[in-house]
C-alpha cells in the first residue's frame, strides 16, 4: 500500500471507529445516568471532529506544489493539528464545567454502572487498536496530523480507563459522587494533551525551528566532508511531514562551480537520508 493511501486509510479508520464509539457512549450515558460517560461521549465527539480534520489534512497535504502554493501543502497538517489541540482543550473545559456543576448542586441520581462498564471496556480496546495503527503510520510518514489524532485517541484510552475504574468503584461502594470526580480527573488529562499538541503545531505554523537534534545531524554531515571549508546560516522549519532547510557552504575560492555543485548534491543527499522528508536550499560562497 502506497504511503499516501495508507495515511488516508488510517484517517478513515479513525473516523469510522470514533463514530461507532460516540453512538455507544451516548446511548450508555443516557441509559445509565452517568455524567462521566456523557463526558466521555463529548470527548469522543471531539475525537470524531479531529479525525475528520485529519482526513482533510492528509488529503490536502499530499497534493503537489502548485501556483498558489509553490512550497506545497504541508501546512494543512499543522493547521489540522492546531485545531485538534483546540478541540481537545474545549472538550476538557466543558467536562470540568459539567462535573463541577454536579458536585456543587449535589449529585443524587442513581447510576446504572454495568452498562457503562461494558461500553467503556469496548471503547478502550477499540481506541487502543486504532491509535496503535495511527502511531505506526504517523511515524512511518512523519505526519503531524495523524500523530495528533493518535494522541487524541490515546487520551480517550486513559480517560475511558478512568471512567471504567470509577464505574467499578460505584458498583462496589454505591458512592455516585465518584462519577463527577472521575470526570474532572479525565478532563485534566485531556487538557494536558490538548495544550501539548497546540504548542507544537503552533510552533510549526509560526515557522519555529526544527529540533536541535536535527541541526546537530546536519552539522555532523558538514564536518565530515573534508572539501567543505566551513558553513553558516543553517535554518530549518517544519511544514507538515516535511522539513524545509536552508544553509550556506564555504568553499575554496579556486574551486570550480561544477565541483561545488557536486558537493552540494552530496550534502543534500546525506541530509535527506539522515532526516527523511526534507526540502533543501544550499547557497555556495568562497571562503
């Protein structure tokens, strides 16, 4: 399966999985009367919206550069990841609001926990399998939006486990106040993930630098080439799965342009091998 096709399949699988989980959680939440299950349904709804965004992003980012987008469409993935982070944050805040309201006003509704236990167990298993596949494809393709979607589903695993534990405790102790307390704990986990995703993707949207480790790899490649007399102005930014790099190489003033060009091609090839999907612009100057 081609990489782009695999990315689209992974995004489509996430949409299908989230749709099924949302339906089961909403039904279980309404029938059981559990605020934590209803909160989880809201969380899964944000997962669904994120999955739709991811499918759109990986489809658009795969398109080649054109007149309107001469540097390609990679930023669509960063945009998608940033919106996903915002959706996660919104879901977390909403769950805290609903759960806190229940605690303040008093939470006396009888919770039927067995139905919720079965549904949460199903959600954990389904999200674990789908998120593992998304992480696999995201790592293989260096896709920001797929990884954000996988992170999103992973928070759903932890939150579903929290709700599952809470429902088991309610079944054992009969203390329904555990339900909104668990919902708040779930929301805090969600918020942490949301802020993390938003921070990374916003850095990419604002053309923040590539990781220092990548710069170090580039410097090692340049230092190991004896013909190169020096280098300067190494710059790099992330656009979706692609890294865009610019640098200046210094050569002996007597070296022919054709020789300089060949060395630049070698350096470009070595950097691509070390960093993966990269676009490189190299400027040559006399020492």
